[in-house]
C-alpha cells in the first residue's frame, strides 16, 4: 500500500519556478569545490573568478588561516550562546575594540552579518516619532531594516542630494502630524558604495543636507570596507568626513574575508544595541575562529597596504580595457564593474558562454536590477594577476563579438 496521494499544498511553488524559468530569471547555484580565490573550481571546472567580494584576497591569506586555526585550538569550534547570555568571549570584545580604533569612532558592536547589522540597528534606533530618508537603490538589508521599524519613511532619487533636500524639506514642512510637529530623529540612510553599479554615494553633499536639517547620517559601507579610504576604513575616511557621520555599518564578509557586520558610532549607540537589537539578543555569536580571523584581517589591512594598492591598480586596468573593448560599464567608480548588456536572456547566455571560456562572471538580472539593465557584475581583487585579467578580457571580447553585444 502506497501513501495515499493528497493534493500538494505547496504546488504553487512549482508554478512560480516555471514562470521564472520561462522569463530566464531562474538562477541555479554554482558549486565551488576549491577555496575562494582568483581561480576557483566551480561545477568541476577551473575558472577565473570575477564574482567574489574577496577584494583583498584575505579569504585564503596564510595569516588569516593561522589565526582561525589557533582560535579553534584555544577556544573550540562554536561560541555556544548569544552574546547577552553566555556567548561573549574576549575575542569578540578585542575585535570590537580594534575596529573602533581602526574606524576612529568611540565604539563598535559586531553582528553576525552585515545584513543583521542593518536589520538590527535601524528598528532599534527609530520608531513612530522618527523619519527615515532612504536612497532609492539602498541594499535589501536597509530596506528590511526600515520595514521592521515603525518609523515612516521617504525615498529620494538615487545618489541625488537635490532630491534628498527636496524630499526632506517637504517631510519636515508636513511634520509628524501634518502640522509641522518635529521628528525626534531624522535618519538619512545610504549605501557607501552601491553594490550593483559600483558608484560611490555623494556623502559630502548628503552630510551637508543632514547638518542643515539636524539629521543623522547612516552609511552602509559593505562594499567600501577594505576598499575605500585610508587602509580601507571606508567612505567616511575616503571623503574626510570623520566625526560627521553618526552611524557607519561595515561588513566583515567581503574585503575582510570572513563573516559578520559591525556598527561603528557612539558609546550610547553601542550600549542601546546591546540591550535592544534583536539579532544581537536572539541569535548566537560568531564562532571564535571568525572573530580571530576578522581581528587578523584588520591588522593585515594596516600592515600590508600593497594589497589595497594592487586592488586599485587591477581595478583601473580592467575598467579601462572593458571600455576600450566597447562595453558599457555604467557609472562605476570602484572595483565593482558592471558590464551592462540589457535583457536578461542575453545576459544569462553571455555568462554561460564566459563560463565555457573559463571565466566566471555572474549575471545579475531582474528583480535585483531593472528589467532592461541586466548585467554581468565583475569584481577584480588584489589576488588577480595581470595574466588572469588579460585572459578574462580576451574571453569578454570573444563572447561580446559572438553575441553581437560589441562590434568592430
Ligand atoms: N549591505 C550591502 C550594501 C551589501 O552589499 C551587503 C552584501 N551583499 C550587505 C549589506 C550584507 O552583508 P553581509 O554579507 O555581511 O550580510
């Protein structure tokens, strides 16, 4: 006797998947059987990777591996509890003290990821009496953080300080009650570097508007951490705005090479997050190896400046060559270089052909970017050699001609 067949209550999921496949929006996972790096083994094939966020090549740096192994030997594999119960180890506190020194802020609190840092901090410090003003292209984790907040929010045009000023002036004129009652806090939230286009937020102009209105600036430096500013301190350092940005979120998952997020700001910001931020209160802390390797990364970034120099030299060369070949690389100013191809079908085909040519460049399609702005998103790292970049560029050239994306 078999199990009696019943209608599957989740059958609609199959229909949704079918619709995604039909629109060329379904993306299978590629599986990596090597370490992360400039050359990886993906789906059983050796390829040059232009798709990681491992900007400085720290995921596999010998000092990082050693720090992680020593932490495992000394402190074990897991932390065993959330920070507020029994999961705060000396390593967590040391990492936060080092990050605060590095960022030139009073205090830092780490989170399990950059994503949870955003969804932790935004609803903790904002409520019904406050207003959030957000760039229209902010990262999903900022958007989710806003969704979890009771604060009303308004959106300004991407990277446009004039739009920010206009939206803010109107919101302040109306006020909390429609009659001009002031907000307790106005929080202007922006990515430091936008992850799909690689452009940098116009932070000096944003800070100017904020100061005019007594607002606080919140910058998410996920893609600026380890990339922009002195020794990779981020966008605030890049623009010389120390002391004028209330909240800096950083990630430990990209250039830092491990996993995690952090919030850098005042002592009271850190203290209130410890009391109230839900991912901090209700989810287990980093394993010792994670905290130890992150700590080592911050030291490496200051002791081996040649890594960030190499990252930028590679970036400049790769961008210039892609443009010379005739590709549209959008408004990127950072190591994130989108190769904008338009429709998702061409983009996915392009990515698949590149893969056959030994180059891994991920396609990014709707809904992550607009329907007609599908792209191959490339990130070069400090670990790429000239030869690897030349090979990758030759593959872009071949596939570009084959698919009629570039001519000449
Ligand atoms: N913010 C931005 C702007 C990001 O690009 C990302 C990663 N895609 C995150 C936050 C999340 O960081 P993490 O991977 O550490 O969760």
